[in-house]
C-alpha cells in the first residue's frame, strides 16, 4: 500500500526531520506541502520534489493525501487536526496538541469520532537508551519503583538578545518551557511508571522582555522560562526540572528511577561535542544496586542497529522521527492503534494543565 502524505508547516523541523524521515519510508510519498509564506513553501517543495503546493489549508485538505502531518505553531494545531479528521485523513501532530487541555481533548474526541489513525510526535521515546530503560523497568530490574527524578534542560532561549517570536507568547504557544518541553518529560515518565495522580509546580519568567526582529524596542514575554515540579504517580513520587534558558545545555535529558532493589539513570545530550562515540545518538544508561556503584550498561545491539550509519545529530533525529512515523504506517496497514497516540498527547497535557493551575495558585 503506497500512502500519500501532506505536511502543513515549513519550518526547520519539517525540513530537517520530517522530510528526511519520510524519504526513508518506501511505502509513503509526500505529495502536498502547505505553508503561509508562499515563497518559502514553493522553495521547500521544489527542494524536496513535492508537487502539491498550498498556502490555503482548506484547499490543502482537498489534496490527494492519506496522512496529514501537523507541524505548525501550537495555536494552529486544534483547527488543523479537526479539519484533517473531518476530511478522513490520518494524523501526526506535534506536541503540545493544543494551547490548553480543552483543545487537546477536543482533538482526541475528533479522531475518535472519525476513526482515523493518529500519532503524537513524542520523538524522544525512540532514543535507544530510553527504550532500554523502559524494558529494564518493565522486567523488574529496579524492583518496585519508588522515586523518579527527571531533568530537561535547553539553552535555545538563554541569550536575552535572541529575537522575540511566537514561542514567547502565551496566545501563540500556550505555556513556555512547561508546554514546550514538559510534554516530553511527562510522557516519558508516564510511559515508564504509569498515570499521574498529583502535581505541585512553580514557573518563572527570568527574561521578561526580548527584542523583535525589524522592530524597535523590547517586547514582553508572556510564558514561562523555567518550571520545577514535584508529582505523585500512585504510591510513587518524583520531581522534574524543566528549563529553556539553561546555559550550555543542548537538549539535556536525565531520568533517574530508584526502586527497592536497584537504580537506573538515563542520560542524553545532543550537544556540540557529538563527534566521538554514538552516545549523542543512543544516550547512556547506568544501573546499580543499593549501597553499590552505578555502572554504565551496554545498550543491546538490536536497539541501536538503525543508527549505525548516522553521522550527525540531524541524522539521529531523522531516525527517531522515522521510527515513529513507521508506527502510524503500520497501524494504517495492519489495523490497531499507533503509539504514542493523541490520547498520550492528552495525558501529557493533563499534567501540564495541572502544573499551570498549581503554579498560578502557589500551591
């Protein structure tokens, strides 16, 4: 079955992740591209050999495609997913699903009603060391998990002179670091240890104003730079630190899971020091017993074979996205559900919403 794919969005992530990832899928062809900037959309389509070029989303939905990839600013996700579902298109959507939990739930209800296949692009589930972490926990390596500590640190907004854009505006993006990075964190922790049952959080804006390109003056930032949270997952407790202004950190991820038998620590950073071994693509995993010493655990070859030819961080990201897209293609071909689904996106956004409520109330 040859499936036709349409992409809405023309940004960096489309050019350097989605298009290369889809090029690795022999059973899928990108036939349509939609963007609001005509010149950029035409140029990217010509570069990728895409014939269908659109600047109007409703006309794009009438194109001959089976799958719609929603890779646009957050405020547009709801409208675009609802439209794609009504048109009977299978859907891949970036996180967060919507500006808020109500939008996310409405989007999930729409795909349920129309019975289209759907996937939330939780890219980092595909890091081999994280996949092995999940396997070991499921197989009882740590015993009964009691506590999880997680960090997600980025510095892509650490420089106060970086120009103001949609990601700093609550009306365009929803919450800031909490809404951008938090869904990945909460999805990973839920995937490992189950549903959240409580959360307490604090958020802060540390760079309150930024310059805007081609305009004079400074403009107010309206969503958070940093979030710290403690949470419950039934009889388990945990903590999370999330930042978009952590100087020197490049997509740094750390998850520690401690049980009544042993502990596990997952680490990953897509930094500038990626030349050397494959750790920048596979991550690292450490394990050890109580009162012992953590040692690095070898990742099974079956989990890293697909990365043997990667040469740059872009190549690694392409493979993560490719493997998630393959899940949706398999669900369309064979039946069943793709994972992570839009329901998984809703579950992550439930935690984001609870954290926002807690931070606003100060309790």
